[in-house]
């Protein structure tokens, strides 16, 4: 399958006024599709992009679960629409593969492991990295952008706010400074980089929409996907880490903005109601273990 030139997103890049519209839509929802008229993506595949063990769950559930260890999954998603493919996040770096010591973004807190190559999982459905039109990034934490450099021909889609944040000078929080430095290293200098300003309709038909959900990081985004049989599905990114976070409205202590995090969770709740959608939570092991895994898919 060869990579096709893509034009659908270009109108969205054409004028500053459109971008201003997108920015306004980030709060007003007006940039999002009409549920009754939205086009459809063809298939949604889950890829195993790693798993991790953290030694203190209370980092994600402040005030509760102090000192309790927790296992998270790292999930990537692959979406087909016609001849185009969008990869949502790229997971734990392949250099970690089968390393018993694992890999860490913050060594005192969390250790990641990787059992499967993303490229091997793509191969099981007949794809090479060059077939991936877009690599869309929920945010720039290392377990989400670990393999961006495997897709040099793809167009990387991320929020401008996120790019400017990782490019900004260090602040007082050392953990945050470390995560930003790692993000710069893993992201490198993509050949094809589109910096977005809020909600963005990727294919121009409402089938796949990037939704601004800042708070975990300044330019965090989630993804709204429309499928013929499965309906609307929201891929969380890290707008929440666990179903429990979502139910209790708790904000991890590593998030860059607590108020924005709560507003983004509220926004997701509103979208779940508007679109009668399901929420697939990236790191929630209990939920993810129940979801289909490549080569099975949602359609
Ligand atoms: Zn994160």
C-alpha cells in the first residue's frame, strides 16, 4: 500500500482566520462535527505500545492509594479512512524492547516495558511505516512519542501550545523540566510538522477530529472518531489515566494545570453525551484488557 498525498487538512492550514476560528472552537465546541452529518472512518485498531509499573498510585489519585503500586498499559491506536492512515500516539521507545530493566521517564516513579514492536504490529495488517499519512500526538510525554522517529515520512499533528511548551525555558519543577528535555530529544525535528490551534477536523468530513483537552500538559489533545457500526469513540490521551480519575474528577499531581484538567474532563463528559460516545482510556489496564487488539478492529 503506497502513501497517498494528503490535502484534506490543507484548507485548515490556509489562513490565520481559520486558525482563530479553531481556537475559539476549542472552548465553544463549534469546530466539532454535527453528529448527524459526520463522515465515517473505516477501521480502528488498538496497538500494544507498552506497559509500566509505578510505585505510588497517589501521584495519579492525590490523597488516595499512597505507596500502592499500579500497572498501566500504553496504548496506540491506528485509524483507517479510505486509503489514509492515522496513528494516534507512538508508545514506549523501541529501544526498550525486551529489556528486563525497562525504561523510565522519571526513574523514582515509573518504569516502562515494551514486548511488541509497533512496526511488527503494523506488518500484521500489511502496513509499512511509509503508509502512515498522519502521526497525531496526544501530548509529548515520552511514553506517547517514543517512536515518532520511525515515521519520518508522516505528517506529525500536534498542538502549537504543546510544541511551544517543550521549547520553553525551564521552570521551578525539576520533574517537568526533565519531561520537557526528554520530549525535545524524542520528537527531534520532524520533516513534516503541522502545529494546530485547537480542535481540528483531520479529513474535513467529521470522521476524525482532534479535540483540545489541555491540563495534563499545555497542548494536550484527545481524539474523536466516528465509525459506522461502533458509533463515536473518544480516545482519551491522558485527559484521564483511570476510570476512577474520571468518576472522582481527580487530577494527577504531575499535570501542568489543575483547573484546565478539570475543565477538560468536563468537556469530555459533555462530548460523551452529545455524541453518545464511548471513552477508551489509554492507560487504564482494566478497561484496555477488555478491548479488541490488532489484528482485530472496530468498524
Ligand atoms: Zn502523559
